[in-house]
């Protein structure tokens, strides 16, 4: 499982010409699911996102986590995180999970975030979306289980 984590001042998702979700300061997580992923991968990513120290403390150091700041969370499914563009001109997505399996684990991740006290705003699974964000810092990290 891969998660591209971005600290944001704000983030909004639109699909079909309508806004479907919006958050204020917090984290945007673009979540990619591999064919080999399972529940342990979900738990790893959820724990890491909640507890990773990517927010500034009083001295301006990246020393506080989402759990400590009470920031908001947006989770958007992103199968292209498993695109392999090393050969040719068209990325291969052979490592990505099937849409059915990816949706199952995406939903599980959202449930686990909510159970931990961080109910996420969401994108629309398998839909064309416009994701608008203000990257704060910028702070962007790739997480992999």
C-alpha cells in the first residue's frame, strides 16, 4: 500500500461538477492499493498517517502529529501511485489491486481512520475527480507498507 501524504491548509474534491468534500488544515492522503495488500497494510498506513510528526510545534519544528494537532483528514483513492513508467511511454498498472479489492481496502482504511477518531472526508472511488489543495510547507511524503 502506498500513501502520498500532503500537509494542507485546505483541500476540496469535486466530481461531476459538484463539490463532494472539503477540509481545512490537516492532511490529504492519496491512497494506492497493491494487489498483494491486506489488512496489515491498512493498519500500518493508518497508524503511520495519524502519528507521523509533520506539523510545526511552537518552535517551527516538524514535531507534532495529526493526533496532537486535531487537524482534518481527506483520503482519496489513487491507483496511479502503482504506475510503473520505467519502460515505454505508457505506465503499467500490473501491481495495482483490482478495483473491487482496492475499494474494499480503501473503505477499510477510512473505517480505521474513523475508529481512531479521525473520520476522513473522501473522494469518490473510481470517479474522475478534481482535487484542489493548498500544500502547506510544502510537506509531502511517500509512505509504503
